[in-house]
C-alpha cells in the first residue's frame, strides 16, 4: 500500500513531523512492505513556517526586528533557497503574546517588524513569500509594515498614527517588491471596516476600548479610501481585508498579495497533490478532532483534497480525543489514540504521545489490510 501521513502538530507535545514519524513507525511495524511518505501539516497559523520549511528542506533563520511596541525582538522565519521562497509568521514579529497584558492597546502597536522581516528575506534573494497573519497584536492596517518597505505616509508607524494620514508617497519603495509574489494565509472573511471590520471585531481582544474602536474604524476607513484612490484599485474592499488588524488589506492592495485559506496555502506550498492522487490511504490528525475540524482545520483540508483528487483513497483521522466530527470533514473514520485512561499531562508527554500514535496507526493499517 502507498500511505500518505500528514498530521498537524499536537501543540505542547509533538511537532507535525514528530507525529508523522510516529505514525510511520507504527505502520511499518504492521505492514513492512507499505510505501509510507510523511508530509508536515499546518493550517496557516502557528507552526506553518516550520511545517513548510521542514517539508521543502529549507532552513530556519532569525533576525532582530522591531516588536509591536517599538522595542526589539528576535523573530524566526524560514527560507527555501532553491525556490527563492520565504515563509513568515507575522506573530513572530508583531504577535499579541509579545505585548504584556497591561500594555495591550492597538493605538500603540505596529507591524513595522513584519516589514523588516520581508526586507531581510528579499536581501537574502527570496522573491516568493508565504505569510501567516494570525495572532496579531496590531490594528494599524499595515502602516508599519509598509513604512518599513519604503512607503511614506508623513506620520509614525503605530496604530494611532492612522489618524493623521493624508497623503501617500511610493518614491522610495523597495524596488525588488515589483519582483515579489505574496500568498497570505487568511481564514477570516472580515471586511476592513464597519460592524464586522477589524476594529470592531478584533481590536477589543488587543486592548481597545469602545471609544478606541470607533476612532480607529474611522481612521482605517479614511486610510482605505486614500489607498484605493492612490493605487487605483479595481476592488476597494474584499473579504479578508480586515484580517490581522487590516494587514490583509495592506498585502492585497499594496503588495498584490493573494488571500488564501491557510490549509490550502500550506498544502499547495508542500505540493502534496501528486502523492495523494496515487495513494491508497491518508492518515491525518491533530490534538483534538471535533466539530471544529471541518471548519478550515488542517486534517479536514488535506482529507477533502485527497477525496477530490482520489475518490477511492481511505482517509483516517487520529486525535488525542475525538468528539462530534461532522460528516463533511472528509474523513472515512477517526480514532482516539489514547490506549488507556490517563491525565492530560500524561497524554501530552512526548514519549507517551509517540507510543500512542504509533500503536494506533498500526491497528488502523492492520484493519485496512484485512478488509482488502
């Protein structure tokens, strides 16, 4: 049998590749002649950089950049040299965990460090970018990032500076940007402004009061209008523009970025489709398989892609726990990997998790072979 293993990370326990290796070992113990290939898996959020870099044989790098409050942080990013590809998680430079709770206020945060990471990757020769934009601490509509890339707005780099933007100057924009393509992992459909916009929906999670929400929504509307006129946009607003405090808009409008569902972006970057077409079995999974799995989570994404490309493939999900999985998750069956009652701490122990995945994968393959 040809078996594809693509399991999302079990957060706090195993990386995607560690989980995949455990499943592979179990499969081969039960079916030594099986052809097993492992792909890392992620949904565009945390772990996306490592998954793509591992899957494509790239390298992890780090750079000191500006943090959300204007200080410094060492941010990790990935590069795949032969593809001139850079993989960046914006949260590593401008994520909410980088801001102490008592200092959270989107008026005072910036995406400048994200722009610095892009510049660094461009200097390294990268021209194709995959960007994860989840977990932001910002609501600056990309003002900081764009400033780092050479755009001038006549103001500072923080969310509060959106209030005073009246003009845009692209004279000193980094020339290499014209050669770059940007694919943005975006799983939200929020518009830039209004009741469902970035300020109203997400800014309160970043420390905004109702008064700040109202003010920033107005500033961002003005920024969007100015930008649309300056850039001569065919579409002034699209679903996803409000992602990451308006960063989705900045990427789409200024950098011609494509907003793509996170799991689709990762699967495309890893070029898993060809192997799924010829496989007999797909084994996927994550820490918990439940009703949310079908709502854009990585295991469902890869299972649905597998069924689309290869209707006869058997798709199996493995999870630390399994509950209420909908029929449209793309999985033929799902199994909890726990082999006996245990505490959460015991289940998340790395050695225990490896053993549980390995033994469960072995049982799954034995059953499939028996039924053939």
